[in-house]
């Protein structure tokens, strides 16, 4: 099983400038590359300082000049926010700039906050149809002389300019949760990204079962890869891990506040949550975070990842966004590289 890093700029308050946050983002990515991790993934979000990622291709193009070996992936671009021709061309240009190191992950999106501002307030089910229309359109544009007449987009015969360096195109990953999403990804020759979020190992098993079920239903298609994305922290000792669990509790409380989209927002920051409000979300209590994220000492993390490897996951990506200080993130990532990664060859 390959190991990778999933990372964004993020902040819960205005204490740091965006420029400082970007420098810290780069430091973590350079650590991942120098440390021999397989890939760095970064996504797309708009108008929210909780996750600052307006266009992952900008970040990846910059990282292509700062790194040597890691694959560079979008984890993920949000299909409803793109026109297929624009996405095909920008991804292809980024693939050329990166020397053929691009992986492109695509999702339907999640936050109604973003749908309201970029997609007319659509719901998630409608967004899913954008994803299902986008994937074949991208492949057609990269192949060339492709005309499209769909539900969401229509255009006459067009070829992506430029075309990607990788042939026939960069690997495509689909963010999947429900069985239909797994089935679509595999039927269309795409790899799969999954995350159990805060739901722990029962959900980890459910997601891989859905993947295996979809593979069995499409035996005529070459088996794709599946990547597991989870929050985690590699701690020095039990006390260090408990502190990380407290930080992740706060992160997920803010995650849910953004997801619910019913709280005041000013200058891209959501109104601060009180301790009493966070206590009303017991599903994110520190003991739950310790159990349901990959948080532990190096030996504990290795044992857990070996279970995921045995289940059939091809890649584990450490989701380092957490509201922690960059120093804490770097300490965890250093242990992940030095003490966990060697166990996975």
C-alpha cells in the first residue's frame, strides 16, 4: 500500500496571513516529497478560510517546480464548478508542467455554501449528475474531435488544447461513497477515492466492500485502484495523541458547522464555536476521534494501516488538515515518514 499526503491551507481565525499559510503548505508538501511519499493531494474550495483552495492546478503547477518525485493530485476538483473544455485544458497544461505527474480526482462537491455561490444552489444529487457527465466528456476532449450534447453542457466538435503528457490521459479518480458512485467509477475505468470522515473502521470496511462489489460487477474492466483518505496524527506518546484528538474534535465541529451552512460568516471565517456548542456534537468527542481516525504512536498507526492494506486498499492518504499548528503537523508528518512509511516498503 502506497502512502501519501492530503493537505490544504486552512485557518479557523485571522491570526495568520494567507501568505504565511501558503508557505506552511509548501513546507509540508516538500517534506512529503523529500521523505519519499507517493503523492501529494490538494483540493478545491471557494470563499471559506476553513479550507483555502480556489484552484488546485495553481498549487500543483507551483509544487511541480518545488518537488522531484511525488505524484501531484487534485483531491478533488468539483465537477459542477467547471466546464469540461476548461477542465480538460487546465488539467492537460498542468500535466505538461509537472512532467506527467498529475492525477486528477473529481467529485460532486459537498458544501451547500459553495453550491449557493457557484452553482445556483443545486443539491448534492444534481451535482452527482454533473460528475457523471464530466468524466466521459474529459476523455473525449483529450482524445480529440469530440462533440457533446448532454444535460448540463453542449458544444460542437472540440479537441483539448493542449493535450496531456500522459497517454491516453492522467489517471482519473472519482470520489465515491454510495454503491452507485463506485459502480460508475469502475464502469468508466476510473480509480476511486473514499473517506469515512469521522465514522471509523466500520465505514472503512463498508467502503471497500462497495468497491469490491462494483469490481465484481464489471469484470470486463481492468481493476482500478482505491485510495483511503483519513484524518490522523502520529504522536510521540499517549498524551500527544490525546491532544491531537482534542484538536480533531474542534476541526470536525467546525466542519459540521460549515456543512450545515446556517451560521454567520464574516470575512470567510465562520462565527466561533463555543465549548457548549461543541459539546452538543458528542460524535466528535476526543475519545471518538482517537478511535475513528488514524491517531496513535507509530506502532499503533502501522498496525491500523496494515489492516487497511489487508482489506485491499492500494493507497492511504494522511489527511493532515486539523486546525493544529504547523509545527504539530510537521512533527506528525516526520514520524509518519520516518517511522510508519518504512513498514510499507
